C-alpha cells in the first residue's frame, strides 16, 4: 500500500534539522561577536562590569552588561549556549550516514581513487574524523599552541593536509564534504570538550569564592579563535556538493585551501575591526579575499575544452547525443533502466534534446568541468567523451536539423 522512500525522507528530515541547528549556532555566535564589539563603558555600571550595550528588537529594549571574568554574585539562572552546536554535529553526522554511508557505493566510494567495499569506506570515514580531531587537539595542546598566530597557520595547514588525504581515499564529492565535516567537528569538539567544560570549572571556582586560573581563559580564547576563523569556510564546504566544479577536479584540496584562506581573510577583517585595529592593511583584507576569489574562478574556469570549442571544429551531434544516451540515460530518464533508480535522480531527466538544453549548464558542470557524473563513472565515460560533450554544450546543443 505504501511505497516509502526511506532514504529520501530520512535525508530530507535530517537536513532540515541540520540547517536549522546550524543557523541557530552560527547565528548566536555572530550575535555574540557583534554584541561584544558594541560594548561601551559607563561609570554607572555595576562593579566589575566591563561594558554595556543597548539593543532594540521585536518591540522591546535589551540592556546587556558584560562581566569579563564573572560578577560578584552568581545569578540563579545562567543560560548556556551549547545545544545549537551539539545538534548541528549530531544532525551533520546523521546526514553523513544517510547520504554517504547508506549510499556508500554511489557517493562515498570511487573505485578509481581507492577500491573499497562499503564497510571499509565507512570505517575509514569514521576513523578519519576521529584522527582529525585528535591530531588537531594535540597540535593545540603542544608547545606550538602558545603562539596563537603560528598555531592558526598550522591548523589551516593541517586541515588542508586532511582534505588531501580524504581525496586519496574517497570520491571527490565525499572527500570535500569530509574536509568540511572535519572542520565542523573540530569546531563542535572545541565547544564540547574544551570551552564548555572549562567554563563550568570557572563557574564552580567562582561559586567557591576562588579566583579562576588564567589558563582556562587562555585555552578558551585559543579555541574560540579557531572556531571564529573556520565559520565561513565550513559553510561553503557544506554547500559545496551543489557545485561540482569545486570538488570535481584533480586538485580539490587546493580549492579547499582557497576557501579556507578567503573565508579567514574576511573574518580577519571583522575580528581586527572589533579589536580596534586601524592599520592600513586592514582595508586591504576584503580586496585580497576578492582577488583570491577571482584567481580561483579563473583557475577553475580555464578549460581546454573551451579552447577546442572556440576553434570552431565540427561537432558530431549524433555522437554527442549518443554519449548522453550511453552514460546518463540509464539513470536520468523518465523510466530509468538502472537497477538502483526507480525514477530519475533529483528529477533530472535527459531523454530528449529539449531537456538536455534546459540542463546544459548543469550537465557541463557535472560531467565536463567535473567528473562527478556519471555516478562512480560506472559506464566508463572517457576524457574524449567529456570533451565532445563539452564542445556540444558550448555550441548551444544543436540538433541534427540545426
Ligand atoms: C548511476 C546513475 C547515474 C548516472 C549514470 C548519471 N547520473 Fe547524474 N545523478 C545521479 C544522482 C543519484 C544524482 C543526484 C545527486 C545528488 O543527490 O546530489 C544525479 C544528479 C545529476 C545532476 C544534478 C546535479 C545537481 O546537484 O544539480 C546532473 C546535472 C546530472 N546528474 C547529470 C548527469 C549527466 C550529464 C550524466 C551522464 C554523463 C549523469 N548525470 C549520469 C545519478 C546518475
């Protein structure tokens, strides 16, 4: 009676939770950064208060006062901000499981990268994320952790190295999402294992009338600084799967490095602004991020295929059409013959020329610029096939009658 597509429903529900929790988490984190930056001193503030800010929202006024260490007297109810982060991670891991573990053969594994079985690939995914956290955490705890600037550079280098390792194990798409999942896990790990437990210890000491050890403040600062710089990169890697040109090429880990640096430059602009830095170079952070973005676009858009297309060489339309029929139509058809698909994946039907034209841009990004399609290259699509397909799309997908 019912024909429930469990994988798709699970995917939808977990994704809904994931973006909701993620928005709440990043939103509250941006809010606090802003609130911190807007604090102003006032002589009428209570003792030990560091600054105040007035805000208006939703029909009321908010008067927020910040205490740097803690107030004299602990309030009866203290509100913590942590469940947003935890639920973001839990639902994120849920997505990884639904999309990449459940569909390991299709999405996690690329036999040309590494010939793995589904259990092996899933095992490596989990081990990779745990090892990534342990590696990062040890780096922070080591002597190198004393120099905040140097440590940040090393953390970035470590993340890029991890992206490269994932690329040697998984499909391009899965590798990119694993790099993102690792930085997301590092951020949540920082909240769960470091920042909140230390905060709790400090609260306890204060309640006992002790002076909290400065060590706790230092560590919390180190970790929350990493979280702050990783916010923008983690968001882009999370939506990267929609853009095959980001992860589809041979050097996806360099693309990932670009994303880290561009995101960090933008964040640095705001962080230094909040710190009141007025040095000349601060103005150049945004343009530098913009320039790097342009370099990235140019690099990823350099296309030997385009050069051939510009050369105006004759296109064998019939053959181009056959390529789509051979390599795409088993899945992307109104009646797919591929055993894994009862209907065309995410509604992409490529049965006739009209439908192909409508999807031309997407086909290009999935199967020419990137090699994401055909899924797992089951049909053995060659480089020449992709080039011809690319030229055909660039020429506007002419039909036989054109
Ligand atoms: C083995 C089945 C299979 C084959 C063969 C296949 N695809 Fe796909 N395709 C999929 C699946 C599954 C998705 C959905 C991926 C997702 O959920 O992100 C997809 C998604 C797409 C999308 C939409 C991507 C997006 O996120 O907007 C395009 C475009 C596409 N395929 C083009 C092609 C082309 C072109 C070919 C042939 C060169 C091809 N596919 C061959 C299974 C296949």
